[in-house]
C-alpha cells in the first residue's frame, strides 16, 4: 500500500471519527439539558376543559395503507377517546389497495351509527403518500387542532385531555407525546428498537425542547394547531419524512413545540427485520433529504440563536452518522495494516484512539435515558450494559443498509414511501408468520452484509499475526452485528 493512499485513508478515517465525536458532544449537551429540565419544569397555561367555552374542536386523522391486521384494533381504540362528541371529528385517511378497505368501511359504519363523527376518506391515487393523505384530509377538517395516529398506535382514552390543553398558549403549534412499546420484550430486535427510541424520546426530545431548540413532530402520537400547518406551508411529499420537514418549516416561522415526556402513547414495534429495515430506510433517507432541503434555511435564519442552529444542523445530520460509522468500520482494517507498516505514523493512531471517548459519552447518555424508564437498580444497570453493547453491535450491522439510504437522500434520488407492515403483536405468543405484507425477496444488501460479516471476521483474524488487538472488540461487534442482520433477514424469508 503506497504512502499516498495510506494518508488518504487516514484522512477520511480521522474526519469521520471527528464528526462522530462532535455528534457525541452534542448528545452530552442534550443530556445536561435533560437533567436540568427534570429539576426545573415550568407551569404552562392550559385550557379549562370543564368550561364548555374553552373546549377546542379537534380532528383526529388516521392515515392508513393496507392495515388488515390492525385496523379494527385502531378504530376500536380511537372510538374510546374521551372527548365531547360535538367537538370531535375522526378522519380515516384510507389509501389502501387491498381487501382491508371493505373491513374498514364496515367498522366505520358501525361506529358512525353509535353517534361518532367519523369519515372514511379515499383518494384515487397515493400522490404524496402519507403527506398527500394528511393534506387531503386537512382541506375538509372541522377541527382547529389535528391529532394524528399511525395504525399501530393505541392512545389512552384521556389522551386528548392531556395534550390539547397546552394550546391555550397561542405560540404553540405542536404538542408531541412519548412513544411507548406494547411489545418491547417480544425479541432482541424489539428490545433494541425500544432502547433506541427511548433515547430519542427522552434525551433528544426533552434535551432540545428544554432550551427552545428545534424538535420534530414524530409523524404520529402528536397534535398540531391547524393554523400552524397552513402557516408553515402545509404538508409536502418531497421527502420520506414529511413530519420532520413540516416541523422545521413551522419552527423557522417561530412556532413553538411542546414535548410531553410524561404522556406515553403505546405502539407496536416491528417484530421482523424486513419491517425494521423498511422503517429504518425511510427514516434515514428522509433525514438526509431534509438535511439537503432545510439545512441552509436553518444556518441563514435570522430569528434563531447560534446554539439552536448548531443543534438543528446536528439533528438534521443524525441519520448521516451511519455513513460516518460505516466509513470508520470499513477503513479500520486497512488502518490496522497501515499502523503496522508505517511505524512513523504511530502518533496518528494514538490521537484517533482518543475518540473512544465518543462511545463512553454515548454509554453515559443512554444510561440516564434507560434508567428514567426502566429504573436505576444494580440489576437494571447490568441489563443496561448487555443491552447497550447488543444495541451497538446491531446498529453497526445496520450501517450498510442505512448508509445506502443516507446516500440516496443526499443525492436526491427519489423513491416510493414504503410503509412498515404491522402485525398486531401484543405478547410473546403472537406470531408474525404468514403475514401477507412481509417482504419476501432476497435483497442485494443482504449478500453484501454476509460479505461484511466475513470481512470483519478477517479483521479479527488479522489481529493475531500483527499482534495488535486494539481494534479486536470493534471488529467483533461488527462481525456480530452484520451476522445478526444477515441471518435474521434470511430466516424471515423462509
């Protein structure tokens, strides 16, 4: 390997590590915000729902697409929302193309006969996908406030009473609640997803919101002021994360967002890896698309402080971290050989080893979010250690898949909105086998993931003749992560 190529590899590797380090510092700052906010929560003005004059009108929108397994559960749950019927409208925004349409129509008719103001709204095409459906429903929505729930969410009956009250503050455009997980302990895959989402819904959402930095509506389990949606330019379908897009446009126009960590909205996590793949792809590509669309508006905005801009840029770059992690992973094996070939470059490796601090920072941050939900006992801490490194390994295993998504997003490659199939999984005895919405094709990414598993096995082996085991734990986690993703994907096809 030539010295010039070695310097190029070192440069890319070091830059990727530096960006990951900046990300970890941003997370540490959010942790400090989070801990400070927990001690100094402020009272907010609220509507008095005991006074009929103060009860606002609300439209609940339920965007659905081929939800045969969960549609009845969704409608039955929403019909139990406790709110004055004269002030409540429900829109079922049904873009389905399968037989679930008839099942949905029948249940809606039954609910309408019970006195519920519920409408079954169908479109001739899926233009704009979910964003298009929400925009279409908004045209005829009666409510001044728009609550949105995806098909797998099960809000408590008092959900509206806990959320809509905050809109008495006329500057608030959105109230977002924390996601819960009805099937957290179904499998390793669901525990990992719950772990990552809990970190987002505690550390990140609270940490940003506490200091007035931009947060995002999470696409569901939240409620918008209709005026805010329209003022920000309405829903747009040019990214795969229309929720993040509208959130930033609204906050750039000075609308405030209220995040409620203490209001949990239960939902179902994907239980099979193909479903998790489609969700991860959409979220990560959409994040990169929004970076491309929005970052200059954030940087050049005159109405927001520097720190909010910094956190906004890091937020929009969240999904791009997978690209930097993947680069570090791929280049770590050549770096191992460069280190043992060019002895005069040893100082570079000692400098880059400093970035193990990034992992330590994330370990600390995630512990605080984990214990806020699961508890802080010694047994919980031991469980946390095991879960953190399992999560870390599997996140590394998803890095190729998510890097492809991020690159497509940054390059502006358009793709269809691929929904996450729902399974109606509530407990350990429920099964996803036979679900007709499952992906059955063997993807090229899976073959590459197998190749990467072998590649990092070679990285582990390389430590032996070189007598250099510094990167061995990293390569071991990469080997386990890509192996987990590959074999789980393979077994979901049979």
